[in-house]
């Protein structure tokens, strides 16, 4: 097992002692040097050949120090540490070359998670693609869509995918995957002031090699425990943790769905067709609200579920009725979905060549801009 030689640079004397002890207690990690003065670390630390540097980001000169440490230690990975994480500051550190950010005091587990993060598939220096799945009314099939789409995206790209269940009263992503999580979005929201992306990762439950879920509330009464500010913080952190983030929100326009949509790169309006004609009105009313965004045509997409017959002609007819492009149509496969859910499996795995699987894989290809597995164009 690779041993990690760590140099600690910490200006606060109490933190210097506390973090030194934590590093010494962490397996596969060796504290080779520690300094209170960054200038001493730059001048004397080279003899210790560290491959990891924990750098005090509470130093007012942190940005210039990052540049200096990169110059002096070109082969070392730098982890910034500070008393509080913020999206703006963390982004500046990462853009300046830091690998990640840890809130101090951190634990041995968090330190190892940060080191392990170096070996995960990189996002090419870019933040995640964040998508919110919105429905004007309930029973749209969006939870089924999100779960299977997340798997399809991961398998198509080998990318890391995070699902945030922000349907704070009736989210059932945990039930869909037969999960009994110890921590949910409630605990994550409670702890946001003390978390960094590295520590938030422990609140997500892995369900596949590259897919993890932040589960929704265990009881509808806990809705008030997740503030809009804490949700926004969680989404900002998730941007740095995953390459794709899919957010499930409650039906209708409410503070939660609006906040998630505004923070997303793309918002998908998901509606289940039942032949009544009201769905078209609901979509059009939703589009009227989203037109307040100057770039809504680039950010708002429509997905229709339970479409029968699921053909390009049906898609074109719906586009004419709605007056807006439809990015994807999903066929009616209720029995397949129910059977898969009962078995704790994905519909993609139950019948990988079914029309449902083909449509979801095609939609995943459009989202990721990967080559399609078939030649259809809808």
C-alpha cells in the first residue's frame, strides 16, 4: 500500500498540534514535517520530499502561497484547510491548483477520503453538469427516470454521478433503491456549516460503482429542517464532488424546486401523458414561468413519459401541441418498472434491450454527448 508523506503548514498553534496528532493516527499517512510559518516550509521543507501538503487557507496570503508552493513542490498534491468552506473560495483554490478543501479540524477518515479523491476520474477541471427534474404535478415518473438515467450516464461515460433527493416531503429515492440510510439530506443540511465536499461525501449512499444518492427526509414533517440556503450549499458542494448531479424536486413551483432549478445548468420538465390534454396546459404554464430566465431556451428541456405509441411521429405531434421542442420521450413500461423495483433492480438491467431501456440510454447519450447505441433520432 502506498504511503503518503504529508507536510503540514498551519499558522494556528492549537490547530498545528491537533492536526499533527490526527495525521499521525491515520493509516498509510506519515507526517514528515510541520511548520507554522509558510516561508519556513518553502525554504526548509524540500529535504522531507512530501507528496501531500496540507496548506492553511486561513492565511490572508493563501493565493500567492498556492503559487509559491506549486513552484517549489511541483510533484506534491496540495490540500487547502480552513475553518469554513465556501463555494467561491474553494473554487478559487481549486482553480489555483489545490486538489480539494478540508474543514479543520478534520478526522482521519476525512483525510483519507481527500487523498483517495485524487485517484477518482477527473472532471477535466470543470464543475459538474447539474440537472433538476421538475414536474408540474405529481406521478410523472421522474423518480424512475432519474434513477435509471443516472445509471445509464455512469455506464456510458464511467463518470461519477450524484443524485440529490430534494423532494423534501414525499421523496422516495431511498425506497426505490431499497435503502435505509443513516444520514439523509436533513443531517447534511444541519451540518453544512461544518462540512466540505470531502466530508459531505459520507452523507451520500453508494448504489453503484460511480453512482451515489443523498436520500430524502425520513418523515414529511422534517421538511422545515432543510433550508433553502443549506440546499444551495449542498448543491454547490456536489458540483465539486461529481461529474453529473441529478436533483429530484417536489412537484409544482415552490421554494425548493425554484432554488434547485435556478442553480442547475438544465431543468427538465417531466410530464406523464394520460390522454386528457391537461398535461399540455401544465407544460405551457410551466414554460411561461421559466421564460423569466433570459436563457430559458438553452436551459429548459421537456421529457414526456408513458408515451404510446413511442414514435418520432408522436414526439413531433406533441412538439406542435406544446409549441416547444421535446428532448426525449419515454414509453409506457409500468409493469417492467414495478417488477424491477420489487426486485431492487433497475429497469435497464431487467430488460436491457426493451424500448424503455433504449429510450433512457438514448437520452443519456444526448445529455453526455456520447455516441448513441442506435441510429434513431428521437
